[in-house]
């Protein structure tokens, strides 16, 4: 019984190892694809998808590692995005003010004529 | 004080009579050419559409603009009309440089030479509403997006033609009156002429304030800042007002000028596929899109980038619309007419039960004939056939739905102008698939669907 259980675990480990190797080769083939080749057929699509998922996994790993170092040193993507949006809105406002100033200059010059 | 009002009313009356006579002549020509309406459906609609386009061109700026706005509403007008109105020519002679310099001085409070260097007297483009001159920045400027524009940077100065606002206001007032009268006709009431006219007037008035165009350009530049193949001229707000828009001058070829020699220097195939993807991203991801996209409003730069110009008309899509449009798109690119029709319901397309079978069969035929033809998909042919079929079946086309079909045709037109042999359906497949995958992976959606998926998996295991 004990031996059977070990065999079952060995089969499980072998299954995992083969799946892992299959996955790694799919990722490699997907990474070697030209842009736009995902539509060439089901296999090309799966390989392309594997490469995309792997890329996302690496990004996630990097982000999680960064979060572990220090929260203050590496603000989350949400915070950076909000900061970026606010900075853009501020620059938009500056643009509005500059345009209004140009209109005021135009009106003032017409009044003085 | 009363005199100018009397004069204005007289001028309006004169213009009203002028427009009425032009409209009457057009109606008579249509009656004659369509054999008093006895001509068969498609040919009759094509003839009417052509005459309406010529009438808009004859009536001037307000009607040209109204026609352009109508061309993005396939939910209201027949497909033959919208495709004909797309071709409205907005090219007129330039106004004298003196008149343009007067507007610039009124708007900016100084002579143009005191603000900008090397102002060119000859206009680089002249439309019925505005014209464009070239100059150089006298001082460096930091735009809303991207790095600083150094002194000497070439700029495009877009200026509204003098008197255009008053002319358009007069024509719109007359058109509103006519629309009110047409509203009383029962046959025309389903198009809601008065409400439509109000909507178009509001859009046109918005377009006459060039700052709106500048703001959209800034937002677009920001949303595509990471895309190396997209470029948007940045606005110089210091010299921009309601009637003047100064922005970076980008050198390039308009799509309608792109010949073999120009295509040879760039990767035209990749650029065409990318252009299609950029447009789909606007509609399906960002929720706003350049709604006046035609070959004259897009440049290809010598570096092989796409430059978007003229953001006067902007369309918007809601999150629900975007989700359903993506599903319909997937249905179309994979030739799954059933899926396309199923999700069309979420965009408001109501097909009565007794006609469902027929509509599905005809859609399948159209998809096979126009979209799955190996080598060359014909989206325009599909759109024309599909919209005509819905019109023949008297099925109301909802606004969001018409928008999708029209957008696909625009994407195809633009892509083919860059690379005529591009198979749009093949290029759209990866984008559409990625979009659906992204929709499925949304945490909210996953949370909603996981319990159901788990239940089904358990049922399958137990079975």
C-alpha cells in the first residue's frame, strides 16, 4: 500500500515534470513567433498565449519582489497611475489657463485700440 | 437697435429662400432620376444619396458639416446615404492672408509676426470652416504631453474663416425650422428630424470652438504616448483660442497621396495592421474615437508613423457597448454569425422572433461571401449588405450597432489606403481574441462566473 502510494506520487511528479517541459517549450516557441503569427492556427495560438502568460508571470514576480522590499520605495501601479493622471490633468489645466490668457490679451488689445 | 435685427431677419429670409429653391431643385432632380420613386430599392437609394451629397456641397459649410455628421449615423440614415456622405468634399478656395492675419490679431492681441516667426502667406490647407498656415515658434514651449518644443519648431496655425460662425448660425436656424416642419410628417417622424437637428447643431457648435479639438488631441497624445507608431501634433496653448489652434506641424503624406514610392520606404503592411488595431483600441478600450477618420485626416510620416489630425468630431462608447461590440467583432472575424447576432441584442438590435431564422441565414451568407473569402475580406461589402438587409426587414438599427459597422468600414478604408492587400479580418483576429481574453480575466467577471464554472465542473466530474 505504502509502495503504491509512493508510485502514485512518482507518477504525479512525472506528470508535472512532463507538463512543465511542455509548457517551457511552448513558451520558447511562442517567444520566437513573429508579431501577428498567433492567428496562424490553434498551435500557434496556444504557443503565443503561453508566451504572453509567461511574460505576465515574470512581471508579477518582479512586482511581488518589489513590494516585499519596501512599500514607500516602490509605489504600487495603481498609485503611479493616479499620480500620472493627476499630473496630466494639471498640465491640461495649465493649457486652459494659457489659452484663456491669450484670449484676455486679445480682448484687452481690442479695447485699447 | 431694431434696425440690425430687421436687416438680420431680411438676410435670413433671403438665405432661407435660396436654400428652399436649392432643396426644391434637388427634390425635382431626385424625382426625375428615380422615375418618381419607381426605381428599384438599392439603385433608388444610391441616386438619392448622390443628389443629397451634391446638395450639401452646393449649400455650403453648415450643410457640408451636417452631412459629415450624418455620415457617422448609420442608425438613422440608409447605408447608401452614409457611404456617399463620407465623400463630401470640404475643399474651397483660401481666404486672403490679410483677413486671416486680422483674425489672428483680434484673437491673440498682437501682430502674428510679433508672436511667431516665418508666417507663410500661402495656406497649406483650406476647408469650408477653417484654413491652415505654417509658421515657426519664436520661443520654446512646453506642451501638455511630451518634451519641450524648442524655438524654431514648425507649427500649423488653424484659423476659423472670418464670418463663418454667423453664416453657420443663420443656416442652422433655417435648418432647425425646416426640421420642425418635417417633424409633423408622420412618414418622417420616426427619424425625429427636430431632435436630430438639435443634436447635430450642438456638435457643430462644439466643433466651432477649436479648443475642444485641442483638448481631444492632448488626451489622444497621452493615451498613445507609449505607442512608437502613433503621433499626434501637440498643441501650443499659449497661442490658441476659440478661433485659433496652433499645434506642431508634422511632415508626412496624407493617405490619399500615398503612392508606391512612399510605401517603399516604410513597412506599409505592418503600419496598416497597426493602424487598424489603433482604431479598434480607441473604440473598444479607450471609449472615445476619432469619428472623422478619412484618408485626408491621417498622415504617414517618413519614419513610418501614423499621424492623426483634426479631432473635430469625436465619438464615444460606453463600457457596456464596448463589451458587446468586442463580442460581435469576435463573432464576425471568426465567421460565427450566430454569436455576432446573439451579442447584437445587447447593443439593442431587436430581431422579431418570426424573422430571426431568416436574418440569421442571410447574415451567414453575407459573412461567408464577404468576410471568409480567402485572401481578401470585404468589410464594406458586408456592411452595405448587412445594413441594407436590416433596412429591408424593417429592423431598427441602434446607434451603438451602426457605429460598430461603420467603424469597421472606416478601419478597412484606412488600412487599405496604406496597404491595399491587407486582409483586415486576419489582422483583427489576434486583437479581438486578446480583448475577449482580457474581458474574461477581469476580477469582477471572474468572481461572478467562478461559482457557476465550479458547479458545472463538479457536475461533469460526477457524471
